[in-house]
């Protein structure tokens, strides 16, 4: 039941996205209309995640929402999660009149995994608050992205790009910090990779 | 246009250069390969009777995020001769993620002798319960070595919301009951019976059960991160609490006949 609601939510977001093209509503509502959308593979926010994004400031600061899914396998039922990313993209380099490079986008991310087993504090009789000091359902991370994009002359979107992402997440960082001199636990253990596409309306 | 193509190419190769398992899907994902499965049983199958009547064990526990310390302990244990096997008293990992389970196994598999692990409370977080079952097997199990019975028992009651089956006292009683089938019994669990995380309703039951039968040699546990030995009081079963291997600490336990000695190694 809950799953279906999340799927409906994401469909709703996408429908708003489509509507953005012919919107003539009030300035406030206009701000709620996504200015882009993205889909991503891996990066600790689902095997596949998709969602809308909003340009918050001069196409330099974006807020992204992503609904992620890890499909069912022999060990586990599917994992559903929601991620919010705040992305700062200071530079846009025009390679030619239609091709653009965003050499460095930096940001912070939060990922919430749905499901009772990931939420340790819904039963106060079982755990006192702070028994486990970290949040089990919510993860925090920082990321770096490099993106290459191309302008298009279509009605639906004006630019589309692909990006590559490297991220670092709280628990991995904490694990790493207890083993600074341990060579076997290289910095690669710390990093998580992802790749995705992005469209700009 | 040419620069464009080169950039695309660079971008694509940079993707493939990276190893594939760095494309992580979720912190709680579970997708274990065969090399990380059923380790406890495989290691039990590897136990070899050296011919000596004495059993020599190394005990570690609460390795959690201390890979560096655990690795130090592994190196030290490997320098000691005639270790039959290693007991890990639980809390292999800190956050219950598969990634940590793999990392700590990669450290512990360097041990020259097999290691056999009981489940700890941190091992159960998130999908950790699932990972432990796949990687190590059942939470409660026994095995025989040189006529001695090793009983591994899940005592992480809080993780099971103080279920009346954790620890499973009737199972424990059954394992101890046939005293003619073993020389001595050694009980291994994570949360010690006098800890807040032990099921308060079963505390006395546990204590009485292990003391009910005359051949229970010792109860070994972890959870407290510090080495503590509680000697026998008027014939009761003694307790030995392992240390976390933060700086490579471990305990050597020697068992013969119905006796044992132990030594805490921290330097």
C-alpha cells in the first residue's frame, strides 16, 4: 500500500513536470514547477532513482528530489528510498555553441530508506533515544559531479546531459576515520560511484 | 566537434575504469557472492584435531569499525603456535551493513586458524540480521571439538524487542542436558547475562540453566569492549568477557580436562 503511494507521488511529480510547459499560473505556483529532471544509476540512493529538480538560484543552485528503488533479489525484497540533493554548480563551460561542460558540481545529500527495519526509534520501549547514536534510516552524504550536456531545440526540454558522480556517505566516513593508518582500507572504500542523466526544461 | 568527442570518450572511460562494486545502490543492500557465504560452517569443517589433549583458543570480539586493530590482533594471533581456532564474541560490524561485513571478513580470513562467530547486537541492525544468516549461518548452533561442546547462543534480546525466545533457554537446556555426550561445555554469546541488553525476564533462567549441569566449563561473552574475568563462586560457571581489538587486544584460552587458564594479550 505504502509503496504504491510513493510510486503515485513520483508520477505526480512527473506530471507536474510535463505541465510546466504550458503553465500560466501564479508566480508562487510557478516556483513549484520543476525546472528539470534527473535519473541516476547507483550512488547509494537506489539502483535506479528518478525525480524532478528545481533551479533555486540563477541555475547555480538546484534542489533535486529522487525516488530510488533497489529491485528485489534472492536476499531481499525491494528497497525504496527518497533522496534530496542540494547541488551547487558554479561553472558552465561552452565547448561549442551546443555542447556544454559543467566541470564541478558539489553538493550535499540526504537519503531516507523506507521500512520499519531501517527505523530504530519507532518503538521507544525497545530503544532509548540515542542507544544507537546514528540515524539508521537517514543517511547523509556529500557529492561531486561532472556533467557534459547538449542543447536541443525541442518543445519538451532545451538541454540534456549525462553526469558522473562520486559521493562520500556518513557511515563510510566514520568507519574510515577509525582506521586512518590502515592501508587495506583505501580511500576507495570510502567512495561511492553513480552515473546519471539530467534534462533541463 | 572533435574536442567534444574526446570529452565524451574520457567521460565514458572514467566510468569503466572504476571497479563495478563501487556503484553502490543503498547502504542496506544485500547481494552477497558465494565466497562470503556460510563461513561458520565452512570454518567448523576446517577444524583439525592436532592430537594434543589441550585446546588452545584465541578470543576476540566487538571488532566493529576497528579494522586496523583487528588486523593487528590477527597478526599477533598468527604468531602464536597451535591455535586450534578463534572465537569471535559478536559485533563483527558497527552498522550492520554488508560492506562492513565484507571488510571485517577480509581481515579475519587472514587468520591461520578458522574463526567461528556468534551474533552481536550491532550485527543485527538494518539488514544485518539477513547478512549474518547468509554469511555466517544460524544464530544458535553447536559444534564438537576434541569431545568438548561449544554452544553459541544469541543473547541480543533488545534487538528482538525482548522476545521470550531470545535467548532460547529451552534450546540451551537441551544442548546441555545430555552430559554423557561431551567432556565439558563452553558457552559463547554476545550480551552478558548481567547486562541491561540481556532479557531481564530470562536472566535467572540463563544463570540457572548453565549452572544446572555439572560440566559447563565457562561462559564467554563480549559486548562490554573490556576484558573482565569473573571467577567461579562456590562452583558456579565463571564468565570471561572479551575486549574489543581496538589496539590489537585478544585473549588466549587453554582448556584441558575440566580446567582452563587464560591470558589477556594487549601488548
